[in-house]
């Protein structure tokens, strides 16, 4: 942060938080609420940008990946979801392993490094189905990283197949699962759970599954879906719970705030997310989650333009090329369903950042930019564990 920016932040009334950030001190609940309520978004953004640049310099990450949503059949019935169908609805679907193979072969000319797969809680699918889908992916592209299944889907597998969560994860890992996307967290409070998604696991179970995965060597991301019934206090609580778990396992790679898209849901009366709110959530996330290596501006949700701006509000990652995203488009997302590697690079460069193609675990791949990330100064944020772990996924459950 240069002198002028620091002056701006201090004059805005955020001097006490700025002092903590510059000293590498951890922010508390009250700080989080003040950052959410403070009228000067640019001052909040400048603080987050300071942390982001301390950790990553000008570097901004992206990945060449493919999304596959294997089924939209779901029994959880979350009020915010525009994606799910009951098994009897005419547009319900399940992709067979052969269908998955076909989708991958359609993109075989692309240098895809990651398959991101999530779907509904479909009780009609046997455990072998999941194993076979993963094995198929690894057969079609042995080098690809499979990042699949929300904590919600994993919980349902354990329940439906009479297995422990650990047995489920071990089985999936043996078949080739590389990491877990991090969706299904929504807002980690009892209030949001009761009002919006009581048909699926609560935050305690979500966190236990995440921690179990981390202990087994499966990294994950963590999403936060906001902009529905939750309060600002609940958003901060969500971040504090993630931070506490990360202190324990160091298994989360990226925090991914996802604005709720109300179209075609039972909450369609709610307003659409604003760019200002999206940028603020990136910034507050970057500032509160001092032990998360990465914050992702997920372009498919926030549009490429807002995600691009997010690279100056705490985000260091834009996610990937995607290909055929279905979940958010059913809820009215106006982003395209795919973006080329070239477009991602241009978005990053136009923002004044240096693009770095990564794999799921944030290892740089391909030719490297001249400018490297800075040495992390002692006064920066707290130590960032797992700076090369696995990557993220989709916000809401699927
Ligand atoms: S968000 Fe996920 S778990 Fe909830 S209804 Fe939609 S597909 Fe099912």
C-alpha cells in the first residue's frame, strides 16, 4: 500500500484495522463486521489488495478445466437451487460413465488439466457408479486431476451405502479422486440451514467431512454463498469457522465467495447481486481468512468483468475455462458457459496482473512469467499453509 492509499484508508476510519493488517495481526469478528458495514468500498479493497499483493505480487492464476454435472436429480430440495429436478421430471438426467467419456472426448483437443464434477444428491445411483465415473475420467485422460463431489454428496453416499465418510473418501481416492471442490457450505450457520437447506447436512457435518478429507490428503476449497437470508454476522461467522478449521488442517486451498442468483428459484423475489457486494465479499474474505492461500473471483458467477476487477479487491485466481456450466445458468447467470485460455490471459493482463496457468493444486504449469511472487515479508499476514494444494469448485451444493 503506498502512502496515498494508506492516508485514504486512515481518513476513511479504517486506521485501526489497517494497523493490524500491516502488522500481520489477525482480524476479529468486530473487524469483519466493520469491513462489511464500512461505506468506503475502495478503502476496504485497498486493504485486501495489500494482503493479496503481499502474498502473490502481481500474479493471478487460472486453469484450463472442464466442468461436468453428472446428474441434476436431487432429493435435498434447497430453496435457493434452480438446478435440481425430481427423478420424474422430464428434464431430469443422469450421465452414464459412457456419457462422461463422450463429453471428455469432445474436448480432447484442449489441454485440460482438471475435471470439476458435482451433481445432485441422487439416491438411485450406486457407489460403483461414482467409482466408475472417476475411473473413466482417468482412463480417458490419465494425467487429468479429478476434483469432484461436494461434502453434501459425500455425506449422502456414506448414508446411502452404509459406509463411514472415511470409507467413502478412501474408495473415491483409490479410484482416482484428487481433491474436493468445496461447495455445499452455503452459509455455515444453523439459521441459514434451517431456512434454506434443511434437507442436507448442517455446518458441523460439512466441516467434519472437510476435515476428514484433509486428513486423508484430499485438499478442498471452501465456498460461501451469500445474498439470500443470511445476515452480515452470519457471513463473518462463516469465515471464522473456516479460519478455525484451516488452523487445524491446513487443507483448504481457496476461499470462493459466491453471490446468490435468485432467478428460477423459490427466492426469485430477492434482488440480484451487485458488483459492489461481490467485490466487498472478495475483499473481506481476503482480510479475514489470513490462513487461506488463495481467494477466487469465480468469473462464471460474477461475470468476467467483475471478476477482473476482483483481482484488485483481494482475489488472485479467476478459476478456469469451464465448458458447459449448468448450475448457475439455470439460476440466471449471464456469463458465457466457457471462456478460452486466451480470454482469461487477456482479462488478467488488462487488469495489470501477470497470468499464471496452474494445476488444481496451484502448481504453476507451462511457461512461467518473468515476474515472480514476492518473498513474503515478515509483517505480512499469518503463515499461509498449503500454498500449493488442490483447487476449488462450485459454490452451491452441486
Ligand atoms: S443445491 Fe445441491 S443439494 Fe441443494 S437442491 Fe440443489 S443440487 Fe440438491
